[in-house]
């Protein structure tokens, strides 16, 4: 009896192994003969806006207002100009600056410069009754990280780094504002004086030599911006050929 049971169990195990091998062979055959699934490719639409690597626009028109930039003005690639902004000849706007003319006009005069990470804005109206637009006249240097809002800076002035000019403030010609200064709304900085502090206070009168150096600084920055301007050609890749030529001559790029 025991011998017959052992024989039956051996036969069952053998038949189950044969069935497993049969189904495994069929699965392999189906996998090898099955056609590969087509890879789905997403084709971009031809009218899709082609963003650059930064994902931002340099010139942003708002309604009927389009920023105007002179031919020989330098505007860094990651600058944002929006709305009623006018950048005149020889001026320069450096990396990361934002000029928001969405509420009122912003004007950057001849041979003036707005340096890195500055924010220039204009309000609808000024509480002091003065013009709410922001005017930066000719030969003006605005230091990095400064904030200017609905103010007027007359020709040949220097605004120090990290300075804040509030609504209706006025910096008269040939004046210097020290770094980190805050000019309250409606405050006037008289001509030919040095001011500084929070709030800004009179420090001393500028010498004749100091006032003569103010436009020279603006001109020097204008010449420096020319070197940057030649490296950022908007519709060409000539700079790649220039770099290749420099490497062939052994010049470090």
C-alpha cells in the first residue's frame, strides 16, 4: 500500500513539473515574438513661445506701453524692463536690476547707470504733490541694491549702494548720497552737498574736485559696459567664434 502511494505521488510531482515547464516556454515565446511598443514622442507646437534657459523676458510690454532701449545702451541679459521705461543713449542697466514702469514712467538719462540688483519703481501719484514718475537724469550713478521709487535725480549725482529714495524725494545736481542712506518722502538734497544716514542728513559741502569726478565715474562705467555689450549679441553667435579663435592663439577665455 505504501509503495503504491509513493509511486502515485512521484507521478503527480513529475506531471506538475512538466506543466510548469510548458507554461514557462509559452511565456518566453510570447515575449520574444511580441512586437515592441512604440515610444510616444511629444512634438512641440510651432507657435509655442521658445523660452531661453532663464525662463524670463527682458522686455515686458504692458498694455500699450513698450520699454524703449537706445541702440547703444547696455541692458544685461537678466534685467527686467516692464511698461513705461525709457533707457537713453550710453546708459547701462546691470545684472539683476528691475525697472518697473507699470504704474508710471521711468526714465534713465544719457550716460547714466543702474547697477546690480537695483529696483526702480514709480507710483500712481505722489503724496507730496510732486511728479510721481521716476527720473534719473544724465551722468548719474546708482549703486547696487538701491531702491528708487517716484523720485527725481538731477544730472551728475552719485547714489551710494543700498540706498533708498522714497516718493517725492529730490536729489539736486552734483550731489552725493552715501551708501545705505534713506531719503524720506519729499526730502530735498541740495546741490553740491554730501548727505548720508537714515534718515539722510547733511554731512558737508563737496569740493570742486569731487564734483568734477562725478561725471567721470559715469563715463568710465559707460566705457566698461561697452566690453559687456560686445559679449551679448542679441541675434548672433559670433562670440563663439571669438572664443574659438582666442583658444587657438593660446589666450585664456
